[in-house]
C-alpha cells in the first residue's frame, strides 16, 4: 500500500520524477512520472496517483528531510 509520494531529483536524465514510498518501507522510483522539469513531473504524478498529495522538498515528511538522508 502506498504511504507517500515524494518529488525527487534523479542524477541522470530525465532529472525529475517521484519516489513512491510504501507502508512496508520500500521506496521506488516511478518511471511513469519522470520528466525534464519539476512541473511536468508533478503533472505526471497527479495523473498516475490522482488521490495522492505529492510531498514537496519543504515538507518535513519528505525523504530528503530525514535524519541521515
């Protein structure tokens, strides 16, 4: 089951997308949301995960804001 959707930056191309965090601890890159801009990645995420809010960089639950991340 999906826990959170996180905006993400990929070190290769395309540079933006989302990480899908599952309740069992898995965090997987959603290739269907990969895009060349953050705005495009968010639009794809809304299409792929319409009932989920995407956690942005400033959200304390975002994976990049975890201790040790």
